[in-house]
């Protein structure tokens, strides 16, 4: 067979269709017209350096068929390489850049007469995803060519090099590192550029680390509630927000087809009546340990199984004496809160030290911790589950406070006298009260006020240069005017000092008690009406507010109420506030029964399953604190002291003092004073007491 030649006469190699030399000539002619600043030899050298094969020559000829203006766009990539060669030889052509984002050093795709980088071209060709409906870059195609975005496109599944399970791979094998699945992958720890904390972050290699909490989340219309929220999952019906996702995973009932207690998924939403098997759809999620249909929380386990694993890791087995703590933590009503506590709370770290044996299981060891609040919470957890013997924490705190106050007194003689007063008067009286009348919390406020007043009074005498034994009635009168609001509280110290012959018997005038304001009747009844009928309010606040506004109960007594004090009889609901039970009318009676039976929706980590308190608090085995309950009521517009005064004034004007004292657990003196203030007649009070006793 003879040799083949192009129309110009150049010999063609075997299998070559286009003449490479003719292509060089054609390209050189077009480029020379666009680069008059270069000599023909320079242009020819640049073209020859770019054309490495006949295919490249063919592509370059095709690209320049539209004229020299293509060189300004820098696309396709072969044109970009030619422009780079020309610029290296002195051409003034612009650096090829994406016409949309302006980035250089990127291979460009020709779109008309402009060039776009691959990312901008992909966004230009974005379509509506056939699953989630959002217009996004097309990552894959489903059957019949339907577009799929990155989030919806199925990813290839391989065996994870850590857990051994087959699933989507988050990090490909590299060197000695194997493939890592989504469950085992952990982002590198770096300092987040937004919050500044050291946390697992994304985009670390790019130099702009951002943690999961600070990462912006795209909003989508939830397929269940139709609200614009971040998508937690993408199901066949569309994106699903976090509240609807959790509700769907917890929506259990009897399947209408198989009659089994299963998670109901079809039709999607609150009207679901069939399980996944009967509906012919894949189960949403199953726990790898217990097999329950529930949301995976950690390593394919549900939140309960993951909590059991984390608690066992902290407690080391657990130890036999801490088995009750392990059971209480695993059975916590709010498992997500229990996870947070085990992961980051200082109390959990102290518990881990106790479990490892490095810290003894004693009150004294907990008192020595650097985080007293965390140690106090752990103490209540241990006491509530009968791992640690209970003690009077209020009395211990009072003793510590007394020691601290006395240590700040520099005068040795004065400190010795005040120490005797604190030991034999203040602390002795507090201990006797704790032993004789056990209460939820031993009252210590008055003890602190008396000692503080004694310290202030003796310091005032020192400033005046008066010894305690030389103090006269005139000094006491001056102190009553200069000592401030708590000046009268020094009367207890004066009484003790006179009994010990340190001072003569002196009289400190009583302070004038000014009654505080009471809530007006219209406001009071408007709040009562809201509490009784607004079901959107927390049941705890509704019941506690009504007990203040209608029955004049103190917050300290409300939080001390137990479930046993609420009884249901034939004539209605009874609540024992004093000596005898009181009938509670509806709808407050039904609210009390609901609170006693179902309890508060949230209690602390490790709280016993059955609490005796009507108002259980966040500390295990303990009720709400009065100050915390007061803050909750103030947020509802209920000033507790003014509301209680208004209720007492109304009750004192309607019922005798004997009955008032009995049903509200008031002292006789207090009941008489309120009846008198309300304009009632209490002359027959003694006879009424005699008849009722």
C-alpha cells in the first residue's frame, strides 16, 4: 500500500486522519492575528509546545474555528494551555479565569465564547432533585435519568476497616489507614474559627475549621409539618425536620395489618397506621443491640443502649456497690440529658474517680472537691439511690459558714466570745430543731441572721471603744438607730450575753413591722382563671400558682408536699395542707390528681423511678427548691408574697381563726393576727380551739 498525503502534500502517518503540520499552520495564523506583539516564530513555538498529538491539534483547530476571540475566554483547557505558552513568551493576553467566580489556575469549560470552571458549570446545570425537590448540583442519575443531589444519591458501600460492617464510606483508605464508615469516622479536632473552642471540625485542611454547632444549616420545607426548618432526614416523602423525625421514630402503636405493636410509618405523618413491613418500605432505623425500631444515637445503638454502654464505661462494670447508680442513670427519663451529664459534667468525672477507687465514697471526700455544686448533685444522686447515707446538708453548710465567719474576726477576745455564742446558742438550737422536728430542709436563715447581727454589733462596739461588759442602755438605743435594718436581730446575742453575765440585762426595742402590699383582687382572679384553664402552661406552675393564690401557701411548704397528701374520695379530691384534709374543687382537683399520678415531665439524671414529692426537682430524690419555684411563678406574673397576702386577707375575713390555723397549718398567733387584720372577730378563738382539740 502506498503512503497517504494531506491536500497540501504532507505525508500522513498510518491511522492519522488530520495533518498535524496543517493544523499548526492554521492555528499559528489565527493566534498571530490575536498577538501582534509576538513574532511569528514565537507564536509558532508556542503552538508547537501546546500540540503534543494530532488529537490536540484537532481540538485546538476546532476551538479556534470561531476566531481569535476564543483566546480571551481560555476554554476549553487546550486553549488555556496555549494562552499560558503565549504569555510565557511575552503575550499580553489575560490569564484564563472563570467568567463566573474569577478563579484562575482552573481548567475551564467552554460555554459559548466564555469559560467556566467545573464547579460553576455544575451549578449552572443544576436541576431539581427527584427525591428532595431542591435545585442542587446533579451528583448522580436514578432510573430513567432522574437527577439526584449529593445528599440523596446512593454512595458506594464497602466494609469498614474498624467496625467490620458494610456501609457508606466516609473516609477512603489511604496508606495504612483503612476505609472508615460514617459511624466510625471522627472529624479532626481543631479550634473552631467561629466559637474558638477545640472541637471536632470540618474544613480543617482548607484552613477554615468550623464545628458542627457553628456550621450553617440549609432550610427546607418539612414534608410533615410544612415548616421551614433544617432537614434532619430525607425520606421518600421529602425532607423531615428534627421534631417530626423524632415524633415519627417514636410513633408506635398497633399495626392495622399485622396487629403487632410496631413503629407506624405509613402513611407518613400523624395518621400512620401500618408498620414498615406491612407498608412494603425499608425500616427507618433499628438498634444494633436491642433491635428496637428507634433512632440510632451512637455506633448504631439506640439512645438507651448507648447510654448503658457509656455508663458502664464510666463505672467500670459497674462495681457492685454502684450497681444502683448504673441502673438509675440508664433508667433516666431524659436519656439525652443523661448522655450530656456523663460526657461533660464535673459530677460525672467525680463519679468516675469513685468507681475507679481513687476517691473514697464518703461525704468528706465530696466536701473536698473543687466543684461544690457538681459534688452536691452527685451526693444527692448517691443518697437518693441508697448508696451513701443521708446527712443534714443544711446543718453542715451552716457549721461551715459559722467557721468561715469567725475566722475573719481578728480580735482574739471577741472571736472567742462569738465562738461560744455560735456553738452553745446558734448551732445548738439548730441541731435541736433538726432532731426534734425533722423537715425537708433544716431552717438556717435565722441562725445566720442572728450570728451576723452579733458580729456587726460587737464590731460596732469596738469602733466606739466600748467593751461589751461596759455597754449601757444608751449604747443599745444608739445601736438600734445606727445598726441598720437587722439591728434588732442582735437581741438574741444580748439575751445570751446577759444570761452568761457578760452584760447587764438590756432592752433592744423591736422594729416596726410594715405590712407589704397585697395583690389587687381583679389581677388575682384573672391570674387564677388563666392558671385553671390555660392548658399550654406547665402543670407544675399551674398547680403551684393556684396553691399560692387560693390557699395562701408558702413556697417552702408547697415544694414539701408529697403525693400521699393528695387523696381521692367519694366527695372529691382532698389535699392535706394542715391538720385535716381540705376538699379541692374542680378543675384544680383534677390538675392535682394528674400531677400526682403522672408527675413532672422532667426530673434530674439518676432520679428514682418513683418520687414521693408532688413537685420533684432536678436533684435526684429532692423536690424543687422554693427559690426556683418562685422564679417560675414570677415569669407568669405572680409575685408570691403579694399574692399570698391577698389570699390570706380573703380567707381570714371569711373563716374563723381556729379553722384558718387548722387547714393552712398556721400558728395560732399568726391566724389571730390575720383575722384581726381582715376585720374578723377572734374573741371566741380559745373556745373554738378547745372544741376542736
